[in-house]
């Protein structure tokens, strides 16, 4: 089990293409209809498009090789940009949508050509559904038997986590906007459109908060996924050179991982023989878990 096997770039590109197309359609519909919910959705899609570009920037920076100043590389760059994305989702998406909804409640305006808005929303729901389906395909590769909430809380891939959160929020937000405009059309009361904008904003703020909390943990410094940690311990305990694992410390650095092993070794006739055995064990460990870029091995007799 390894989150390293996912291709989050695919999810990001699907989300970027969908959001750019949806953004243009939503702003055009908002201009024609005067819908606050549609304008909020347009800003939401604009922010999401910018977010995907930031994630692509983060992925590019994370691939930079280590330097003397940054000996462990730049893998955690993706966590920084993911956190910035959460802030943008909160401010540009959530706060603006709530503000626009309150403004429309205080200064209600009748919707113009609402059928255009409904058509755009229907198109947007289809496009976001395609984007979410691509994202779920990557999530399923690593989720295993865990629920989506468990995966969301335990995932170490902040870029995939952010895209998943954005896609889910976008699809639910579109349903909110569609419902708000339909209700406004049936009742003739534009307040429902404003309430829809507020609901969309509240949803985005909630998702941004949840994403921000998870990315904050990665920024501070988390180990690998607990299930992957268990697999690493089991693998090391199965090696003939090792009699027992005292401690295994892991550190997630974007796609890469650093591990430090403290173990009781089997009996060897010379120190050189033990060194060769440790080197062979490290090679097999990296073959089994290719996300490991750095490994440090400490043989000892007690913890």
C-alpha cells in the first residue's frame, strides 16, 4: 500500500480544465441573470482554477533536487501551496459568497433569464462530475477499506486531498445554486437566490477549514500513513538480518519519505559483515517502498 502510486497530476488537470470552462459559463450567466448564487459560483470556479495552477506550481517545485541548503529536498513545497489554496478557498470563495448573499438579501433584485443560469448549472454539474470521477479514481488506489473520511484524515498527499475537497464542495455548491434558482423561479422571491449564495459560502468555508487543518499537520511534519508504517515494520521484521525493531521513525516530505530504523541485528562475525547486511536490507526496503529516498539505520541492543 503506497500513496506514492497515485497520479494526482491527472486529477489536477481534469479539475483545471473543468473549472476554467465552468468559470466562463458561470460569469456569463451571472451577467445575464443577475443571480447572486451564480456570481458566487463564478467566483468559486475562478478561485478553484487559480488553486489548480498553484498546485501545479507546488508539484513542480517539489521535484527540485536536494541542495546543501535544503538537504532533504523541496518535497514539502506542495504542502505550502496546498495551504495557500485552502486560504484562497476560504477568502475568495467562501467569504465572498457569504458577502454577496447578504448583499442580495439587503438589496434583492429579480432574476433575469433564469433558464440560462439553470442551463449553465446543469452543464457545470456534468463537468464537475467528470472531474470528481477522475479524482475518485486516484483516491480509490490508496483508500483501501477505509472510509472517505478516514482517508481524508490520514492522507499524506495534500494535492490530491485539496482537489478532492474542491471537487466535492463544487458539486454540492452547484446543487445549492441550482436549488436556489429553481426555488426563486417558482416562488418569485429573490431571497432564495441570496440564501443559496450564503449556503455556498458556508460550505466553502467549512471545506477550506477541514483542508487547512489536514495540510497544517503535514506542514508541521507527519510520518507516513499509519497503514504504510505498519507494512514497513512488518517488512523489516521479516528480514533475516534483523532480530527485532526497536523503533521506526518516518517523515513524509511530499512524495518522498525519510526513515530512521533502530533495530537489534542478528549475530555477525565482523562489523564489516554487519554493515554489508544493513546495506542489503536498506536496498530491499527501498525496493519494497520506492517512496523512501533517505534511510538511516542504527543497530543497537536495546531501545
